C-alpha cells in the first residue's frame, strides 16, 4: 500500500501492471470490489491499474463530518497526482461512478475516458423507490444490527446469492470489513448522494469518450440509469454484462475486463474529446 496525502489525512493506494493508466473508484460497502479486475489479463497486461481505498475504508483517513461528491472528486485528483498521472481512464462503480462523473465535470483534462459501471444516478423514476428502500435498511442499521444492514443492502443490489459472487473475487474477510465500515454509507455517503446535482444539463457537458456497462439482471433503477446515460451522455458506448447484476465486476470480471480493455485501447490517453 502507498500512502497518499489528501486534506486532513492519508489514503491507501496501489497500482498493478503498466501501460495506459486506469483509475478505479469503488462504490459503497465493498472497498475491494475491483480486486477481480486486477487479475484479468485483458486489463492487467496492457494497463496501469490504479486503485485506492476511499475515506472511511480500511486504513484510509476516516470522515470527520459531511463529505460531498465534489470532495470525493478532489480525493481522486490527489490519487492521480500522487502517481504522476496527467490523464487517466476513470472507471467508477455505483457511488464511485458518481465520483467519476463529478471528476469529469471538475477537471476533464485529467480524464481520458469514463467507464461507468451502473453509476448512482438519481434522475430516474425508480430512484425514489430505491432510496425509500435504502431508508428502510438504514432503520436496520440504526437499530444496531450492522451485519443485517450490510446483508440487506447487498441483497437489494446483488441478489440473494451475492455472497457467493463476491467471495469469488474479493479477499476473505470482506463481509466483516464491510460491517465495520457500514456507518460511512448511512452517515456520509447516502446523504451526499441525495445532495448531488447531476441531471441532463450536467451530462450534456461531458464530451469525453465514455462507456456505460449494465448487468443484464440488474434492478430497475440501474436499467433506467443505463437508458438515461444513452439519452443524455454524448456519444456514450454501451455494453451489457451477461449473467450479472449490480455487482457486475465481481459476478463476471472477465466480461467487464474485456469490454473495458477494448474501450481503453480505442481511446488512448491524449485522444481528442468528442465534438459537441
């Protein structure tokens, strides 16, 4: 692990491989959700894969209050700066997808392309019901049953067999680690997501090459988000991941890696932005 300086502390980061720089930004609950992709030859043999634990996860600095998506974007910039990266392909999953989109809005010159794995977009009809479900799970957490809250949340997005899928690609002990960190979801990240402004106007301003990935078995909110990206992100490419739902990079890492590697090869760092 490398130690990366950010405001008020340090983040843990690491790299795998060499070649085109690819920054992974993980979502909520499972901070090592991209570990399986690091083992896929399609990516690892041609790219420098850069990962980090966001605030509140593993040995990275804890939160000391509210923390916005824009502040998460600043952390991502600090990671790229630490590794001397002037332009990277940025791949974000779920909450990490929101951070990737914010990074593209804040500093497009740092982003060669976007890989969006079911980003947390709330500008779709199904978002209201999803957030209501999240509030119900927050009640489980507030009662003191942190393990129950983790299980309920992951079942909602990853289906009843989520543990078997995650066990395939994430190191042992991940569930207990998630339980120890779940406060971040309810105290910091869900509130920040609710305040995040990202709609058609913001999406239209992103002229970077982008690819949206969807698990073919994903819930309605993510299917609607996939369609929303096709409508509002200029020139977005799409890929549907077979046999997967929202935890797509853990359920079918080879398909996700193949799609991302092909996309990165066609949009190497330094390529021009898409025309308006």
